[in-house]
C-alpha cells in the first residue's frame, strides 16, 4: 500500500508540473468505501491525509475507531436529508450537496453544534439520470441562495462524469466544471464572498485523475489505485 500511495503522489506531482500547476494545490482523498478501519489506518500511516466515505452508516462505524488519527474526513456519496445530523458531526467537507432542502438541513444541524460546515455543490454535467447533482444551468442560482445560510460555506464544485475506459473522454466534463466554477466566480458580488469561495474542484478518480488535474482539479478521489479492486 505504501508503494501504491507513493506512486499516486508521484503521478499527481508529474501531472501538476506538466500543466504548470503547483502540486501542493492538489490533495488526494482516499476513497474508503468497503475498506476496513484497519486498512484505513494503514493508509494514513502510509501518507494518506484525507479520508473519503460514501455511506453515513459505514462512517459511523469507522469514525470512532480512527478518531485518534487527526486527518480530515470528506463525505463523497449521495447524502439523504435525514442523515445530515450525522454528516455535520463527522465530516470536514461534504462534496455532494445537490438541493436547497439538503443545504437548509445541513445549516440547521451545523448550527446546533456551533459549526460552520464546508460544502461543495455536486453538478450532474453529463445529465445522467442515475447520478445525483444539479444542472449547470441552475448552479449559480442555487449557490447564491445557499450563500444566505450562515452555517454553511460553499467551497466549490464536484462532478462524477460518465464512466469511460479512456480518460480523455472525461476531459470535456472536467473542463466544463472548471469553466462553470470560473463563471460563477465572475458573477458573485462582493457581499457573497463571506459564505461563497469557489476554490475547490473535486473531480478525477483512479482511472482519470491525471486528466482531472490537467483541467484544474484540487481534490482527486482515489480508491481502487490505493486499496485494489472492491470485493
């Protein structure tokens, strides 16, 4: 595992330098879906600095076992409104906010524990019915609306593109997310900046993270390349 993680870090550095980016601006999230707490601990000891979980119930089982490891936890799966109260207690960044209703609930639950919850907005650029996320066309209005909630901070955008064997085919989706992020930034008013800072782009997984980096990813979600194929 240590060798795999070292190789992924090297690939991130090479990809960043190849397109004139600072490698320090890109962070690796270890996607720990179905991975045991023991393996996650091994990954942390091998240099992983962010844990990414897909399911609230799994996180609730693993989180207490790993709480002594001071690494950020990110939620990267579909989040149901009734699980918001658990999400705000465990996760530093929630990548998958896709409705105002969910944002309002996260805001209310964060307020209860005196927390300002950082979030990303998930955009369904491929318009796939099987995937969550808002449309590009509605993103700005939703983000402006969420910006009025005191206990949330919008930090950027996230996308899960259609699956392709060829990473080049995901490039247009990554580029579209970057362009959307830049457009939203250009439309924000000075008073929006307190709650909206469109800095992050969560895009790219084991098969295409280098393409994501070339198109501006700041967060890449790596599972299989670290832990192997899921059982």
